[in-house]
C-alpha cells in the first residue's frame, strides 16, 4: 500500500502521472545542479543569516519534540516527523560543513556533523523499529 491506497488504485492515471512528474523532476534537477555549480558565486553575504540558522534549529527541535511525543504515545504517525527531522539534520550537517571556513570552525562543523548524523540515524532507526514491530498501535481514536 502506498499512501493508504489499495494496490489497484496505484494503477490509476493520476497516480501514474504523479510518478512520471516526480521522475522527470529528478532528471531535470541533475543538469540544474550542474548549472548552479558552475554559475553561482563562490561566496555571498546573507542579510538574515542568523535567522536562517536559528530557524532551522528551531524547526529541528520541534520535529524531535513531535517525534518523541508521538513515540511515547506509541503512535505510528511518529514516523512522519522522525523522517522529516532526520532529513533536516542531514541537510543542516551538509550546510554546516560546506559553509564553514577552514581551521577551527571547520573542525567544529565536522564534530557537529557527527552528532547530527547520529541524531538522524536515531530518528531513522526509530522509524524502522516502528514499522517492523507489530506491537506498535495504530492511532487511538481519542489520541488526535
């Protein structure tokens, strides 16, 4: 089942078109990424740099809190914030390392990357455990 659809529904035209759109988008992103790699300036100044980074960390904190809250309630829906938060941790680690200047800041970014990758792995491991364990309950009617 994908997105709660019965297997026969996966052959509907809308579903097939959505899959094609996603596949074409993936193919278009490859030359776009190459273009960006060749055309973007080596450095830029961002007006709201602290807001961008603090906002990203705040969203990651909310994702972790939602994951924990749903996990404590044994709600399978915790996999959605868990996977999203893992993705944000990996993106944050990538940009921390790629934007860090050489020397001590880069060393700190690499150390932070290790923590963030571990946090992402924890979220993904929790998600795998939920879907591999039949004991996890479906959302309760009063749990909304």
